[in-house]
C-alpha cells in the first residue's frame, strides 16, 4: 500500500464544480433546485464534475480527511452551494474567503495539526499551485475539473 496524505485539500471553482462557466462569486442568487439541477437566478447550472462523488467516496473509504480552500469574494454563496450540492459534511475544514492560498493553508495547518508535507492539494489556478507547492504541499494542477485519473495521479505524486 502506498503512502497516503493525512489531509486532502480541494479548491472549488473549476476544481470540484462548474458554475455555468464562471466563478461562484459571479453567480446571481438566490440559488434553487429545478428538478435535478441547481441553478442561480440567471439559470446558470451549478454542478459537481462527474467524478467528484466517487473521489469523495474513495477518500471516505480510506478515512482520508478532506478540506476546502477557496479564494472567493462571496464566501456565503460558496458555503451555500457546498450545502446545496450535498457535500458539506464531507469536509472537516473549510477555508473559504478572499485571501491568498497561503493564508488558507496557514489556517489549515493550525486547525488540523497536519504538516504541509502531509497534504495533497488540487486547484485549477497555477498561481495557487506554485504558492502552495512552495510550502511543501504536494500540489496538482486541475485543468478540466477533477477526475478519477487526476486524483490517482495526485496520490501517486504524493507517495513518490
């Protein structure tokens, strides 16, 4: 069995979810359910990427704690979407506010007690990958939303 991280951290926009091709802070509340879809007032569809539930399930099966780290100007909206998408209870920690990812990770290390070199991080912005990677966190660039293959690649990179 390969070495596993002690904390897996995910960004939100364009990493775990797609908000109609924009960031969640560009949406227009109120958010609502329409049959099986989650929409904003402008009918933009907010959805988790297809493999996200399977990835979160895999983490739960292996008792891998998870956290969120999102730089957004609208933290209440992001938190509401996390709730409405039914994934809030999966994350032990959630750093969702406008700030650098460095601040998010400083808070995560304090709250979780997990060292940077024991964390695995997924994000769609290269500036965040560089910033967090410089702390010693294994950081994986997410180009087209989270997928099982990318998750496995991240686990392999962490183990190496």
